[in-house]
C-alpha cells in the first residue's frame, strides 16, 4: 500500500530527517513532508556547488512504484502518449500521465527493468492520486505495487560520477537515462544516470533503512555537499525543466507545455501505435497545428523561456503583456538565476508571441518590465551520453 496521505497538521518525515536537522537544515512543509529548503551555506552556495562539484538531494518524498506482468508495458502505454512497449531493458524515459481531456495529471519517469517489470517515479504531491489513477485504469491488467519503504537520493554535478565510481566501481558505464542494480559501498541500490538539474548525475533508490548510512557515506567525500529544495528549484529552472503544479497541470496539454519532444513518432499520427491514450484526439490535433504555424486554431498558447532585460526578478503569477499593454499570458516560474546572473522565467504566452526573440513585457508591482522570449535551457545541459 502507498504511504498514507498526511493530515494538514501532520507532516511526514523522510528517512533522512534526523540527518537534515544534524546538518542545520531549515525545514519547511513540502508535498506533505518536512523537507530541507536550505542548509547553513545558503541557496546560492548550494546551487553553485552543484554546478561545480556535486550536490546531494533528499527526494524521498517522491513516489516509487513497480508495475509487473506480461501486459504491464502495454497497460502503462494506454495512459500516456509515450512509447513504453518499445523501451529497451535497462533504459528509462520521461512520461506524461494524461487525463481524458489531454491535461497533464503528472509527469514521471519510467524504467524497463526487464522480465515484464517497470519501475516508475512520480511527483511527491501527486503520488497518492497517481497511484489511485493507475490502479483504477490498469490494475486489472498488471500488478501495481507502491514502494513506500524506499528512499530516493539524487547526486548531481560534474563530480558526481567520480564520487560514485570510488564507492561502486563500474558505475561510470551507465550513460544518461540508463541504470541498474548496484552496490554503493556495500549498500544495495538501484541507480539511474539522470536528474533534475541539467547536470550529469544519478538518482539512487535505496531501502529507507539504508538511506541515512548511504547519505553519510556520500557526504564524507569532499566534493559532496547537501542541497535543499531552494537550489533544486533554481537549478531545474535554469535547465528549463517543468515543475508540476507551476508550469504544467491538468489545464495544460503536452503540446502547449512545449513537451512535444516527449511524444515518440510511434504514438503520433501515422505511427504504428498512433493515439490510444487519454485525450489523444486533442493532443494529436495540437501536434499537427504546432507543425503548421499558419494554422494555430487548436494551439492557442505555448510555454516559453523568458529573460528580463532589466535586473528585476519576475516571479510566478506575474502578468505578461504585448508591448501595447494587452494581456497575452502569465509567468509560471521565475527568479534571479545564480549561474547566468540575470532574471529568467518560464510562462505561457499566446502562440503568436512564442517565437524566440519576441519582445514582450511583464507586470511587476505595477511596473512594465521588458522581457524577451528565448530558447531553453538557460544553462546548457551536461548530461553524460558517452
């Protein structure tokens, strides 16, 4: 069974809670858990350390589950526009769980373990509803096994592979979006070479009872420092990655969210397994509209990257306008980015304003702040592809 949903006045604790307190973390409520937002070094230092060395994140609030059975891949594929059946063993893929209108219920990662088994990671705030949705839709076709006894750590940064290779020789063989079962300093773990920062790195699923020992083992290396939710957010925004509940939700489709790249050809019109997922008619029509800019009737808005042309941070919720002052959208995430040292944001704009280089403006405390639509990511990705 999944971990019970917390009451409003009762936060759950991850297996690393005591370690966070020992390290002096400032704890905040997040997704029903008590989580570290930052450590004494502060958000900026944690962000920069992850970009230059290796940051250790506790992401045990995330949901982990396993789908098993001969029909597991086909069953999961019926819920998403991704190619699940064609994913090779030992590889993972980004997925989008859709509702019947094509809205995004959650974004997730799924990994083919082989032998009719898929390992899935979902967002912490959505895990109870995700598991219930998956169980209701495909629970008769495969076994849906939540894994609340597992913890999840992320080691991210250019020194992450060197640190893990000392503790788990051979782990460097994994390339981006691959993984497998390993021993890290004698601790059994399931590792994938992936993450949420744009850096090379690893996500490590481990028994909750082993999480504290593993974290201490990693933190004993000079390259590794603990990193909280604050820097996790600034790192992912620089990487142009969506935060569920801010940048994507049930009101956004994959195409509007600029996530069309995550829909493989086999699921598109003319593909061998075209459609067959919730909201397929709407999503596939939007895919066709996006390919023909002159015909935008079914694609009215688009998620874009934005840079402020003045040194004024533009935060979530800020109104976006054209240069004549007409409303055209809103910011969904924004901050002063530590790596590029300038205000950046993501948001949705009317499709006519989505072209990189387009000048628009944000409204911040009643003042018009000039903005420019830009390509993402804001910081080049450094995933290890071999």
